[in-house]
């Protein structure tokens, strides 16, 4: 009985350590997790693919690509650690845009579509506040 209790205590300690490791891992990669979550489960790629085909790829590349390239370039320049000040930010930007497209492909392939949310309201029935006159009932 003593050995069983000791084994359970060790197992509990290991589970607490594992939870700490997983928590640190999730928190250190929270931005990447949010990025993939957004593009994989919150963007409806059934509508986004046709929009990209009609020409929405240009703003995607310009906004996402240019802003992320400039951000990576400025970070690399300020840190002074990176060998090439334009190649590494360019590669990271291409990987970022490719991750968006891979998320779209995965959603389409596995049919992981987000729930349909309708923001349009149906026209409400016209409410009369006792001012309607119907022939003999109005007393005239």
C-alpha cells in the first residue's frame, strides 16, 4: 500500500510538471496558435478562395506581405543578429503567407468550415398600437 501511495504521489508530481511545461509552451507560442486558429477555423474559405481568385490576393499580398516584411526587417536591423537584412525577412514573410494558404487548403480538404453566422435580421412584423380601424368596430 505504501508503494502504491508513493507511485501516485510521483505521478501527481509528474503531471504538475507536465502541465507547467505545456503551459509555458502554449504561452510562448500564443501568437502562432492564434494566427493558425484564425485562418483555419474562423475564416470561411468557401467564400475566401473565390474572393482571392477575383483579385483579393493583391491586398492580401500587399498588406500582409509588406507589413510583415517591414516588421521583420526592422526587427532584424535593430537586433543586428541576422546576416542578411532582406533575405531572412523575405523568407519569413513568404512562410507567413504560405501558412495562410495552407490553412485554407486544410480547411477545404477536411471540411473544417466555421459555423454560419447570419448578421442580417428578418423584417419584423408591423406592430399596430391600437390605432387600426376595422369597419363596424371603430364606431363611426
